[in-house]
């Protein structure tokens, strides 16, 4: 019984940081009429400590650090290239870095249809 409680406690502790990095989107599909489309989303730090976040779009990482306190959020506006007459998908990711040896990344796939 005591062993079961310890294992359950360890599993809960390990899973909490993975839920700390949250994206909130109004929409995930966009109709575009120009070469670049602006998309907005809210990044929320659900971790119980201050954390640094880094943005990545597909394979391109951005070095600018966003520092958020516990339960703090920030609205991010990003511009995405949208080629004429094509449907494209972009993977938008934020990586959370804390004083822990691990970092956690959350990604969202968004779709664009360019007219």
C-alpha cells in the first residue's frame, strides 16, 4: 500500500510540469489573402514558478526569451508566410525552461489556405 502511494505520488509529480505550458487559440485554421498572415495566441505559464519560454515555428527557433511568472500569460502575434494558391500547415511550439534539468515543449498545428 505504501509503495503504491509513493509510485502514484511520483507519477503525479512528473506529470505536473508537462501541463505547465499552455497555448490558447481562438482559431487554428486561417484563410489568407496576402503573402503573410498574422496569427495570435495566448501563452500561459501554468507552472508554479517563474519559467522562460522560447518560440519555434516548424524548424526555425527564435532566441528571444519570454519570462513568465506563475499563472502569467502573454499574447503573441506572429507572421507566417502563406504561398499563393496553397494549403499549408505550420507547427507553432513554445519550449519551457526552468531550473529543472528538463525542458518541456508544447506544439500546435495550424492550417492556412491562401487564395
